[in-house]
């Protein structure tokens, strides 16, 4: 609703008073946001472990992104859309001023049409989600956005442009909602903020870099041709990214499972001691070795996205049915965080691999702490 009302008010104020008042009112509106944040008493996650350190938390977040295929697909589909979608947003003011020869009141009116389209699209989304997959929804909305961009570049009739802006709003909210929901469904609570930050970075980065690109193109070939190129590029991106499936309604169970046994300790390690190497021994059915190794690749991704910086699977040269999984964490406290992060979905991944073990056998795990030569005192 703010996208509907705000631009209309801003257009009238810019035309009547000037842009300065709009920016002042916009700045004052943040007082309400700050008041809400100050009063917010969000529930904090209970943990016996100390808070993550800033740099280490960023590294772990990046590992999660680089080892979570479903989130990478969201980022790829988002990049393919936002880079081309930025052409309409960045050139829109110039279209109103140069191509249409209009002022801020028409600019505000057309932005209001985008807002109305977004509100209408939001109301239609539940019904659309019930009928179409996310992939079809994003592809259809991208095609609609491309058609609207073509109209924006070549149509100068105000009512038709208003229709194009309504379509832009519908397409924009449909794609943004589908991608954000898909991103959130790939993220457990402990890394949700970092994962969504990666999505926002792709969103804002795509819009920023795209705006630079399309501004340079428009300076050389003109605004209508630039929007045509962007629209064709968006249509091509639909085909190029179609194989990256967002899925339909998959919901992973990120409830903490706490199924890992506590490490056996002869002495209490310092939280920052490490790195820590964990080895897990498996006895695999001889005729199921290939299936076991294939299943362990999912285990590898699970370990890496939960924080491990190294993973490898070895087999005994004297007994090829005996395997050792090895992974490493940065410190003892980071390994304990993995115990907290492991979820029901992770347990299912491990169980699929364990299904190929020799019947009646169990895994055997060992924890190894790095020893460093003590620093001599002066």
C-alpha cells in the first residue's frame, strides 16, 4: 500500500513545492521504524555456547551459501532477473522527462500504478501459487515484465503506459515473493539472516550494476533500443535458467535433531583450541560401495554448509569395504556449534548413507585436536 500511496503524494509535493520536502518527510518517517526496533523484544535462541565471532560467522555463512544448491539456484534465478529488470527502473525518470515530456506528477502517477499492480498481484499470488510451480510463476512474471519494458520504451500513450506499469507491479511482486520464499525455505534459523543477506546482496547488486550498464547502453543507442535489448535479454534468461529448478513446495525440516552423541573427553579443551578433526568409520557392504560413496556426497555438502572447512572420504587399501569420513572445523567451539545445528533433514541425509553399511555394525567417531608447540616464556 505504501508503494501505491507514497509515489502519488511525492509526485504532487515535488510538483508543488520541490524535491526537498519529499526527502525531509522520508527521513522523518524513519522515526517510526526506530521506535519499533527499540521496543522490539525478540526471542533469542538459547545456547550454552558463546556468540559467534564476526569474521568467523561470515566465513561460515559463505560456506553455507557455496554448499547449498537450492539457495544457489535462487541466487542464479534472481541475478538473471534483476540485472535486466534494472533497465526499466533506472531509465524510468528519463522516459517520463525526455520521451513523454512530462513532469513529476506523471512520474508519481505511473509509480502509483506500479504500486497498485503490486498490491493486486499480492492478492492474486495465493491462487497463482496453488496452480503453478515457482518456476512457472517466475518465468511467466519475467515474460510479463519484459513485455511491460517494451511498452515503456516504445509507447507514449499515457493510459497504455499506466497498464504497462500495472503489469510491472504484478510481475515485480510475483518474482520478488517467489524468490524470497524459495530462499527462506532453504535456510535453517541459525543462518537465516546471513542467507537472506546473500539474496539481498544479489538483488541490490544486480540493480546497481545493471543500472550502470543500461545507463551506458542508453547513452550510445538511446532509451527505446536499450529497453528492447533488456527485454530480449530477460526473455533469453528465462530459457537459459529454466534448468535451475526452484521446486514447488519442498519444505525441509530444520528442527534441531540433537542426534549426534556428545564427544568423549579426557580433558576439557579450550573453546578456541583447534582446528578439530573428526573421523567417522563405516563398514560398508562390499557390493554397495558405489552407492555409499554417492550417498556420502550429500553428507559432504551437509558437513560443509554446517561449518566444516575440509571434508574427505577415504577407504582402507587392505579392506575396501572399510571407509573413514574425515572433516575439520576451525575450533572446538565451532565443532560444538555443528552439534547444535544438525537438523532432522541432516539426520535423514546421514541415514541414507548408513543404509549401505553392513547389517549389525555401527559408526565409530573420533575427535582430534591440533597440538601446537607452546610459546616459550621470556
